[in-house]
C-alpha cells in the first residue's frame, strides 16, 4: 500500500461515519445513502492526488450533495405518473419518534432545500461554507434556507424548527 492509499484509507476511517450521516440526511434512505457515499468515495479516490492536499471533506460533501440531488431528479422523472386524484397520505401517529418525524419532513423538501438544511443546521456550516459546498451564492443559500424552514415550520405546526433539528441531532 503506497502513501496515497494509506492517506485515503485513514481519511475514510476517520470521517466515514460523519460522511454517511450527511449522505443519509441528503437522501433520506439508508441504503441509498450507502450507495451515494460509496460513489462519492470512489470519485474522491480517483482524484485523491489533487484533493488530498486541500481539505478532502468539503469535496466529498459536495459530491454527496450533487449525487443525491441527481438521484432525486432521476427518481422524480421516472416516477412521474399522471393521476386524476391525489393519493391519500398516511396519518402521522402521535407517538412518532422525533427523528422519524423530522426525516419525513426533510424528505418532503426539494433536494436543493434539503441539502441547504442538512449542511446549515445539521452539519452546522456557515452560509458561506454551505454556498461553497453547493457551488452557489450565499444569497441562494439564504433564500433556499428560508423557503425550507418555512415549509418545515408549516409541517411542525409553527414550532421552532431549529430546536427540533438540534433535539433530533442530540
């Protein structure tokens, strides 16, 4: 094993769990998160000589977010089936676990808004860092966060969503 392979292995061992959490929050599904992380790590390994000298974690995060957005778009296109009446939604149970309820609400957000919420409020990145990961302006991050938080507040009946996220995160 050469030095680059050893460095990559050490990076994955140190940050793999955190990156899997980001993938899970971005995708909303455990098995899809594993696939997204695996693909992101594969791409990172192919570019390791270039990436390792900078900070590799933002590169992997951005790859995870881009992959999850692409998969969500592909799924939306493939699942487009016109219906005459909207399907009934399952009623939420009152004894649902907070994480389950939060994940359900996150899944309802568009992929870009979900990515902003995950990076800003779950990963605790600044607006500037989130903009860098997503490859967009700080203004876009602010507007996407505002729209996402409004939808989450509506889903939680006007509750303090930041508090809900930090309680679920703990």
